[in-house]
C-alpha cells in the first residue's frame, strides 16, 4: 500500500495550519474512537525519519 507521507515528522508551520483548520469541530464518542483506531493502525506502518546525526 502506498501512503502520501514517507515519515512521521511534520514542520511546526504545517502542524499549526492543521490545528487551526480542525479547531472548533465536534465529533461523537463513537466517531472519535473510530478515528483513533484508524490513525493508530495507519501510523504503525509509517516509519520514523532516519536521524541525520548517525
């Protein structure tokens, strides 16, 4: 399966943009649990970025 992201880390600017876009949204408890499970499964398959200092 091919994913858009190749590593976990995002820039601070990107994190702020995502946060601003999602601020104020309401979700049901079931929806939150399903999102959490889906993201947990997704991120298990995305590797960490290699350390530049090694």
